């Protein structure tokens, strides 16, 4: 209860601050202790700014997240990670958004908070659903959220998820399944007397009938939805209703009425800062004006959408608006300008495809790292269990050794005659033990040297492969200039190079695993001496200990020499190493 009260106090605090022209008193946060109160204070500020100042919201939530991790509060870590995912999602930065959502989901799962877990899964589904990014993945997360909502018996949440699953089927053009889920949501919201939910379902059902050209029935559903939304003051949904009714009027050929509804919708979007919806409507109005030949109006709306989407880095709408401008300018015989905007359209589409590929690769990597982290945790738990068993064995051994010493003392007292003989025997044993220890040390040095040589050879092998890839890139550039029969031969040669280099990432990972394994003791000592070092800096220390040059390290990691030199410089700073002392020699002495 105390945490909930503090949470709302934080939000109330932030609202008071916002009312004073967003002026923040820096002393307020300074006077607070590193406690949950301070976490919820910054969290409340981030929530307050998320609608009108995304950068400031991220700034304050990062403070909340850092402090939550510091005080190790699972609840605070969960809500701040969840909000961070939401903020990055608003900024169309999908990869970090997914990462934060997954961290939040793991904490909720560990705490068995199924209600909040359902919320996070719903947000992940919405993220994948946006711009048709990955509808299958969206459906998967919505199904997970639905299962959690059913377990906790939250009918309103169940209805919301039914509605979202209906949206997935809608964009997959599976209108029968979509209508079925919209009706399920409608029935649940009706049983709960959730008027705004009912209005949303009515609008979506109307969409199904509009797509199937049943305009009369669609208009009936839109008007029912509009009546509820106007009654309860739901600005965004009211604007959506106006826009949909406008599309029906346009399809029926009543252009004048269509634009009356579009203007009503545009006014609501503008007054309430619904930027994405406003952009989409401006593009739609531009298309409508272009269709009826009002080119000046069409240009105006496409141009406004183009400038706004550029400012907000909305690539999808930038591509649409630039294509619209190209079409308008082509109609007015301004072919040079039309070509300019068409090129922007093509480049933006290419950027969208490239970004989606990068996001999908990054997501695959995130899933892999999550699986790896899970396995590492299991391994650590096993190591702890083994350590406890070893402690018990050591205790037994210690007691046994005490017993043996007592027996030796008693025997020494009783058998005085054999003291000298026993002393000589013990001296001989100690001498042999020293020899054995020296032999073992020599053997260990030989093994370490052998392992180091193996790592150096392995690293040189990877460096050679990196150089091969660079050579391959040069060949590709030269190949683009060839237009004769040599191109076919050159392609075959490059394919051979590619086949030889396909396993490079696997080899690099194997090299890093060997370094981690062979230098485990060194890493422990290094971590104890310099706990602030990152994993990459620890591996850099190991490569320097192998006497690899900066150039070799850069080639090995496929990075620039300057980046390696900067890493070495930061390493010196962190370890407080004198400039006159060689870095490899310093590391060998650890």
C-alpha cells in the first residue's frame, strides 16, 4: 500500500511541476534519499512528460530505472523498464523498446504478477502490430496476454485483447475471423457496460462492412459509435468515426460531405496533438483531392504531411506523402520536381525495408542473448551447489586431518625412539613435495604457454579471414564496373571467397569462448582489482596479454585501429596505468 501511495504522490508532484511552465526545482530531487520515493518521483515525471516531451520523459525515466536497479527493488525495476519500452516505442525505436519490455516481463513472471505480465505482452503485441511490422509475432504475444488475462479473470482486459487480435486478422485480410473477434469484444464490453469499449467495437465492425462495400450497414455502426464517443468526450475515437464516415461518403461519390467529415476529424486530431492520426488523414485528404483534380489542395495536404513526417522521422508516412507530392507535380507537368520526390519515396521505402531487416536481426540476437543469460543463470546455480558440496567435503577433511595430527602426537609421545626416523621421513616427504610442486608449476607454465600460442594462432587465423573479407569488398566494388564476360568468372571467384568466410562469426565466437575459458583466473583477478571494467574491456586485456598489436586486434574484431587505440586509452584511464609503462607488461603482472 505504501508503494502505491508513493507512486501517486510522484505523479501528483509531476503534475504540479508541469503546471508551472514545466519548471523543475533541482533541489527537490537532491534532498531525497536513494529510496523508492525518489524512484517514483522520477517515474511520475516521466509519465507526465511522455505525451508532449519524449526526450525529457526518457531522461527522467532513466534516472528512475538507474535508481531502481541500485536499490534492487523488483517492482520498481519492472515498472521503469516497462515505461522505458513504451517511450522508445513512441519514438519508433523498436529494438530497445522490445528489450525493455522483455526485461519487465521477466521480472513480472518471476514475481508471478500475471496481470501486469498480460499488460506487457499486450504492449509487445501492439509493437509488432504497428506498421504491419510482424503480424505473426503480434498474434503470438496477444495470445500470451489473453491467456494471462483469462487466468486473472479480467474481462475488460480480455475484451481489449479480443479487439486487438481482430485487428491482426483485419490486416491479414481475414475478415471473417476479424469480425468474430470484434463481436466477442463487443459482447464482453456490453456485459460490463463499458460504453467506450462498445463504441470501439462498433467502429471496428463498421470497418469490416465498409471493406466489403456494405456502406449502409457500415454507416449505421459508425454513427452508433460516434454517438457514444461524443457523449463521453472521447476525442480520438470521435475523430476516427468522422474520418471513417468521410471515406464512406467519398466511396458513394458525395465528395463535399466527405471533406466536411474529414475537416471535423482533422480539427480534433490537431487540437489534441494526435500526430500520427493527423498525418494519416492529411495523406488521405491529399489522395482525395488528387482524385477529383484539385491539385493545389492535394499539394497542400501532401506537403504538410511530408514536412511533419520528416520532422517526426516517420518513414512510412514520409514515403506515402513524398509519393503523393510526386503524383501531384507530375499532373502539373513539373517533371523535375516530381522525379525528386519520387526518388525520396524510393529511398525512404528502401530505408524502411533496411530498418525492418536490422530490427529483425537485432530481435533475433536479443532472443539468443536472453536464452544465453538463462543458461548462464542455471550454470551459476549449479556452481553454487557444487561449491556448497565442496565446503562440506573440506570440513570433513579438516576434521580428519585434526584427528590424524592428534594420533601423530600421541604416537610421538609413546614412540620416542622413532622420532628421529620419523623426522627424516617427513623431511624427505617435504623435499619430494617441493619437487612435485616445482614440476607441477613447470607443467602449468608449459600448458599456459601452449594455450596462449593456440589463442595467438587462432587470432591470426581470424585476422587473415577479416583481411580476406576486406579484399572481397574491394573485389565487389571493382566488379560493379565490369560489363563483359569477365563478370561471370569474377562472380564464381567471389562466391568461393564467400564460402571460405561464412564461418567467421562462429570462429570469432569460438575464439572469445577460448579466451574466457583459458583466462578465467586472470579475469577473476582483473575483476577484483578493477570491478568497473566491461566484458569487452576484459577481453581487450586478454588480447593485449597475448601480445597482439592494436592493428591485429582491430582486424580480429573487424573494427578500426582508431577504435582500438581509444579502447586502450580508456583502459589506461580506468586502471590508472602510468604512460611510461607498457600495457601488456602491466597486464602480465596481474
